[in-house]
């Protein structure tokens, strides 16, 4: 799927792409950023790009309702802000936290691009 981040100042930036990674039992330990390359080519540092993602999320309810009412149900619209860990083509991986020492992030979130309405990259004002 071709979906490109826009910056809040409407200046397009290149999408980050780097080697895929995963961690076993990621619910017990932070995701490793080993092997990630930053824009300047240095290895092992997490790019400090912050993105806002507007997306439609699935949801469930356990009550009984009439079919006519069920046909009118819609996905929940959400906005999520976090560090962009990976743009994996068909999905984004975000993280809420980045450790300044070490090569780890915590609370990874995977959002399939088919659920994304739009997303923006925030620019650093340095």
C-alpha cells in the first residue's frame, strides 16, 4: 500500500525503511532496535521521528442487538502519537517510549495501513 507521511508543515519527507526486527515475548521485554540505521547511517540508534496517525480501529461489544442496528455500527476513529519505529510497507510500528541509554523501545503498537486514514510527521525545530 502506498501511504506517505506528511509533515505538519506540509513538507514531505522520505519514509524510513530499515531492516525488519522483532523480539520474542515482546509483552515481557522492550523491542530491540539492533540493526536499525538512522538517516546519517549510524547503526543502533532509534530515529527520533514523531508521528501522528489518524486511523480507524476495530472494536467488539458483547451485548445482543438487532441486526438493523448492527448494520449501522462503524469503526472507532483514533489518533495516536508516537515514535516511528518501522514503516514496514503494509503497516507502521510505533512506540510510546524510547530509552536514551540502550537500544530499546517499549509499548510497540502495530497499525495496518489499511486502517490508516492519514499520518503526519512532526518536524524538529532545532
